[in-house]
C-alpha cells in the first residue's frame, strides 16, 4: 500500500514563496504521474500541476510562470515551488499519485494548508 506524506504548507504574504514536498512510501512500479491538486473552501478540487516519471510537466493556466513542479524518482518524491503567491492560491494542497495507464490506481495525501494573506 502506498502512502503519501506532504510537508511545507503554511502562511505567507502576497508575493511570497513556499515549497511543498511529498514523499511516497511503498513500492511504485511502472508508469506513474505525481502531482498536486488544491481545493479552496466552497470549490471543487482542481489540478495545479503534475509530472510524469519521464519528466513531462503539466500546469494549470492559473499557475503557469509562477509555480514549478519537479520530482526525484530515486526518492519517490515530488515538489512544488510556488512563487509570487496570490490570495487566490489559498487552499488545501493535496499530493496525488497515479500508477499505471490502462487501469490506473490513484493515491492521495492528507493535504497541507497554504494561506496567502496580508
């Protein structure tokens, strides 16, 4: 069973930066995509960014140019560097792992709060 553990959330002023980290415990084999979703109060969970094992990245339009996703396959870890944060980035951020292509299995972290406020 794979478990995901996030860290790095917190409170920051607009324009500030935060770095989220997520490490997966357990064995991960084959094609997989790691990423970050977020959910603000009263809104649906949305994709922020994800990255395949081979390094292909995908970003939500709202974070392009401000956020950067990376991963370390040897450490089964994924990171999200968030710069130029805005109040609308305030949300719970969830680490996500999808393993497989034809019949993917998905895993979620517990979530970490990011608050952007002056």
